[in-house]
C-alpha cells in the first residue's frame, strides 16, 4: 500500500474542480477545465483500479477520527462492489460533460449558467464517489444526503418548464427517505453505544449482535431510503417527472450514477449489516421488485414523452437489480452487480441519444416524431443500439446480467422467475415501439410540408408558456431548438435540409458507451473477476450457500434461504 | 437578628456584573452625552462591554474548579443564588456572541438611508406632526443599546440562577427590555406596537403562572433553592399534587418564553412586528437563555422525578414540532415562516431535553442530552441570527420586503446573499455538512437512547414537512420568476440594499460558523461535553 491517500484524492479532485470551475470567469474556459478535471478523475479512478488486488476485500483504506463524540470516522475503502461503481461514475461523468458541451447552453434557464452546470456536475461526481467509498455509516449518510444539493440545482436550474416543481418533488422524496434513514442511523448509534463504545465504522457495526426486533426496525429505515433512491414501486413517482424535466445529461447523472446508491446501499448496508432481517424482508422486497419490473415496463409503454419513457424503463431495471440482490444466490447477486454497471452504460446511451433526437425534433413528444431514420442514419443506429441494450439483446452487456438475475429468480421460486421474464417481453414492446414511432414512418419533412399550421402545433415553445406562466421565459431546450426544423422546411424545402445527423464529435462522445456495451457483452469476465469475490464474501457473511448447481434438480423448488437454517 | 455581610464572588460573576454595569453606564450616557454623539458612544460602549464580558467568561471558564470527582466544574456564588458551572459559562459565551451580532444589527444605519431601524421617538403617535418632526430631524432612540444590555444581563442570569426567585427576577430582567424593543420599529409602527403589547400581556400572564408555580413548589419543598427542592423531591412523597401542579406552572412560564406549543401564539406576531434586528437578537438569544433555565430547573431541581415530567415534555415536544412545521407550510411572509420554524426548532430542542438519562445508563463517551441541547442551541442561534440579518437587507420601496413574492428570483439578482440565506435554511432543515444536521442528529440520538422513539419518529416526520417549506423558499429565490402584477407588468421585487460592514460581517461570520461547525463539529461538541454536568 502506498502512502498516497488515493481514495481521498479521487474524491478531492472533482470537488476542488467544482469550486475552481464555479469561480472561473468565462464559460468556455470553465467547460474546458471541467472536462479536464473529469478526465483527470477518470485517470485517478483507473489508478485506483490498477492498484486494486482482486479478491482482497476492503483495500486502500483510510481511517481518521472525524467526530470523536459520535464515534464517527472519516473512513474510505474500496472493494469489488465499490470499485465497479467508482469506475462507472468516473467513466460516465466525462461523457456527460462532453455531451453537455453544447447542450448546457441550450437547455439552461435564466437561473442557470453553463458554468454552474459543469460545477454542480463535478460536485455531484465527487459526492457520489464519496458515497461509494465511505466505510463509515455516518460519513455515508452525510454524503448520501449531500449529493441531493447538486442534484437539486442540476434539476431545478437546467431543463424545461416545470423543472422547479420537479426539483422540489425530487428533493422531497429523497430527503424524506433520507430522514427515515436518519432514524436508523441514530438507532445504530444507540445499539452500538449499548454494546460498548459507540462507533460508526462499517466493520464494527457488522459485528454487532443485534436483537431480532432491533435489526428489523433498523433495516426498515435503510430499506425505505434505498427504495426511494433506487427507486422501486411505490416510491418511484419522482423518477418520471424528474427525467422528463431535467436535461438528458442530468438524467444520466441521476439515474445511472446517483440511483445506483440505492441498490449499492441494499448490498452494502441492508445485507451486510442486517443479514437475518434482510432474509426476513425478502418476500416483501421481491414482491416490490416484481411489481416494479412489470409496472415500470407497462408505464413506459404508455408514455408519450421520450425522456419520461426512458426514465420509467429504469424503474423496471431497478426492479431486476433488486430482485437479483434479494434472491440470495451468488448468480443473482453477481448478476445484480453487473446489472448496475450495464444499466449505467445502456441507459446513459439511451438518454443521450434521446437527447440528440429531441434536440433535432424540437419536441420530446413521441407522437410528433417519426421518420428520422432516413435523415439521421447514424443517430438512428445508435438509438437502436441503446434500445436493444435496454431490452437486453444477446451480444450486448445487459443480456448477461439480466440472464443471471432471471436464472436466479427461477431458482428462488418458479413464479418469481415467470413474472420477471415478462419484463423482457414488455421491454421489447416499449423499446421497439418507441423506435418505430420515433425513427420510422414519414419523415419530418413530409410532416412539415403537410401544412404550416401543423408547424405551430409542433412547436412546444408556443404551447407551453400558456400552461407554465412562471417559467415561460425560460422555455429551455424546446425554445432554443424548435426553430431548427422549422427553418429547414420553410427556407430550404427544395434542398430538403432536415435535421442533421450526428457530427463526428458527437459520435465520439457516445462511442465509449457503445464500445463498453459490446465489449462487455461478449467478454464480461473482467466484471465477474471483480464482482465474484465480493459476492462470495457477502454470501458467507449472510450465511447463505448456493444450491447445488445440478441442472435436473433445478426444477424442484429449493430455496436459497433454506440453506441458512 | 444579626446582619451578615453576604459574600459575593466578584471574579466569577464578573461577566454578569460587567454587562449589567455597562447597561447602567449606558443609561448615564443617555443623560449626559449630547444627542448627536450618543449613538457612537452607545454602540462602542455596548460592543466593548460585550467583548469584555466574553473575555472574562473565557477566563472564568478556564479557571473553574472541579467538583463531584470531575463530573462537573464550577461553584455556587452569591450565597448560593447563582451557580457558575460549565453549562453556565457555555451559555454565557453563546449569549454574548449572539448579542454581539445583535448589537451589530442594531447599529446598522445604511439600510434606512442614514437612520437606524428604530423609531425616532417612540412616544410620538404614529402619523402625527410630532413624528414627522422627529423624522426630519433624524433623531433616533439610542436607549436601545442599554436596553439590549439589560436583556443580555437577564439572559445570563436566567440559566445561572440557583433558586426560583432569582430565576424569576432574571426572567423579568430579560423580558421587560425585549417588550420595549419590540415596539420601537421605525416603519409599520402600529404593527410593531401591537406586537409589543401582545408580547407584554401574554408575557406578563406567563410570568404570573411562573410565580404561582414558584409558590406551590415552595409550599412543597419549603425552600426556593434548587438543591433543596431536589432533596425534597427525592425524599418527600407527601404532597405530590402540590409538586406536580407547581412543576406544571413553572413549565408554562418557561415554555412560553421558548415558544413551545400550546404557548406559541405570540411568536409569529411578535417576530413579524418587531424590528427585524430585534427579532434576530431575541429569537436567537432568548431561546438560548430560556433553554438554559429549562435544563437547570428540570435536571437539577426535578431531575430525580423525571418520570413525572418526561411525559409532559413528550406531549409538548410532539405538539410543538407538529404545529410549528405544519403551520409554517402555509405562511407567505418570511418573518412568520421563520417564526414558525423557530417553534418547530423549540420542539426539536425539547426532544433533546427529554432525552435525559441517568449517568449509569450511558456508555463511555456517549452523547449526553445536556451536550446535545447546548450544541443544538449553538447551531440554531447562529442560523437564526444570520437568517434574520439577511431579511433586514432584502427591501423594496416600503422597507423590508417580507412577502414571498418579492423574493422571487433573488438568487439571480444577488446570488451571494441568496446563497447565504439558502445555507441558513439548509442548516435549519438539517442537511448534512451544515451545523444544523449535527445538532439534529445529537438531539434525536439522545432522545432515542432514552427510549423516546415516538418523539423521534414525530421529529423525523416534522423534519420532512419542515424541509418542504425551506426547500420551497430556496426554489422561490433561485428558480421562480417574479409574478406579474395586476397591470400585467412584472410585479415589484425586492432588491438587496448594500449594508455596512456591521451587517455583512454578522452574516459572513454566521455562514462561516454554519459551515465549519457542520464539517468539523468536534471542537464545539467537545466544548459542550467539557462543560460537564450542572452543579447541584
């Protein structure tokens, strides 16, 4: 182990970067610095990964007293689970920043400046990294709540009309869940104090001998907070509103990074600190996960707003992840961990390509789109790839993880698997139908030629102010971009200038995501190498053994849970 | 009967004597210094007195002798009527620091175009010729500084008093100047005078309750001394009715001062009507002093009978939190919103108060309820003083613009000030990395340790409600557009008047303290822990 506190550096680089970016005078310079900082963070993240020893448990640990009176430490450490989450975060943030290079200008409201978007994004990255690295429950709680502040300003400051209300709704749900968690965090202190000296270190708490009722109450607080965060039915209602109003870049940060804290926390805290109670809660959580899978997919099918649709697909996916975690088998948990990574890549690609589509069409309403395929073949292709990743097509990485989760679900109980499988079918419906409505059919030029009156109906900038008086002057993305197809049809109908295709630099931004999806789809071993030792440790800690992997017996119902007693 | 000369521990009581002496000196200044030079002299005198008192407080604190095997530090002074112990000096220091901020806000003159926020002549009827004359001559009441010092003296005596009569005297010494100060607003004078009258009438009423409680408890214990009462509570099982009723009456008097439900009715009106500088000082410092007194009374005098008063505290705490948080949601005036939020905070503080446990029940190094409440008072006092200081700056043509609509979009016009206010609100909401979070954590923890989980659950539920109105306000400042007026033109919005160094420094120090205590709460917590226990 070296003397350099790598994990502190990893958190500090984007945090300092955020402050610097916020203080820079010019927006262009700020963007450049922000991107460099995020790439530097990526470098530090890779450096951490290179030092990581596979299967070595908690590594690169740093522990310092922080608030001695509360038994609180500044303690960081990285293991297989956190390493994957950290890498996902440091990879996604530069992509989002590069994507937002031009979009932050267009999508901003009067209250936000480009500079502050980049600064808040970096702050969010720093705090999210701290969440994944914290090995002290109090520190985790503090940064867990602190991530909400940059997230609140990212949602409230950038996006379309009605984002202020969406930001308040987001924050209310999250802080509400957070305060319930606070109850449990306080409870942990009390039981820890009763057991001797109060300490919040994860390692100390995992060794506590809790009474059954205390363990269950404490678990309830953690679980509610993580169900809000992840999100699962019935505490998911903030998700669709938030993704609809926020910019696609913000949504990537929220759904692909921040929401992972929910499922991360289920593994790290629910299962590791309260193993017995987690097994006790399994039927409830599995039920909620199944409802989320099906209900999220059904909702997604019914959406007309592209970003809402993408947001709700994640509800379905988080259902899968939670299902994988709570079926208590090593396939399920490896699958869930892989799913967290793959969902991050796939959904990020889907959000960003959807953002490009919306930018070109000037509307996010699917029913007003159509026919983009011919005009923007590259964009259409990437959009399709993202969609296929979302429905877990074999050959793309989400397939591997979804398959593992479903196998584990069948292993848990046949009907659980049966319900989960419907999620795949429904995913095919919402993805392919979405693609069909957005990309195929008569093109926007034909629609534009159909009549000038239709053009006005198409233009959300003229429609929305009536409904949202307060935010009218900040029409957001729609105002800035709606003019483009309009001018294309009126001024250049002979030359047929439609929405332009993706430019090379825009493709370059998205390329790493596509490469990751394909590479990990064919060769997921690196992920397994990192995740499996963690899962083995977790399974032995929880006290569960896998069923014998004999195929013929697989049909008889044999719970993973039975091995524990 | 021989007259025995009482012994007064002048050294240990120096901070108190300096403040009260300074107040008397201020009255003399008022009589002898010409009007045009009075303000400067008074401000300087008040500031010097407070700083000197603070310095001697630190000196006293470092010099306190240990008693009871190191569990507490301090001594009984002035024939056992005043006790100077760890919690006392902690509260003294806190009150003095907050008062220093109060003096800075009182002395601000740039906001009203060269005059202070106080009426030129309180005796002149609003709207009369006399008022206009005073106004054109630019007079101002410089008596506010001695009044403030008297109030501070009372606030210092209140938590230090070791018998019920001293406590009552302290209560009156701190209250009377505040009643007066509340009625001295330069603008909206009728509102201000109404607030003062309301505060006075209800305050006098509650003093009556307190006094009656004193009489009943004397009837039970045969003594005014807290230690003797504690002794009687431990040994005497007769006349429990007298004790319980007396305890309840005393609680009414004290809970009125901190604005706990069901005695919170005066809070919004008084906070709104009083000059904002007075509100800032009063809301922060009074609560510190009154909670000090509550802690001492209930821990020292009634500590061994806590099973009798804890259920009452449970009920009051739950009611206070719920009423404060729920009613605050429907407010549209920022001063009233902060008033109800302060009611909710009273509830959170009571949650800490009722979390008292015997020494044997606590683990090594566990947070005690006294430590938690002292810490919470620090964070709350700083945030409240700062938040009201910001309110004084946000003005339109009618003076302070306290209606929500006027604050719309302030985040764009004055990002730094809006950010400071946002930080205070986040701290009150208890968001991590602000001081308020650690305070909230501490009081909830002690209550949870004491088994008061229903109170903690209510506290968490009210925190969620409270977050709603804090966050909504941040949204108004940063994301809302000013609403159009009836004529279709954009409505009038408030702008920030550039203050002098006095107010800016108060706000800046508050912001700094909120962040630093939030990130590194250790030193303040240790200080509160080192205050040790009360001397009995």
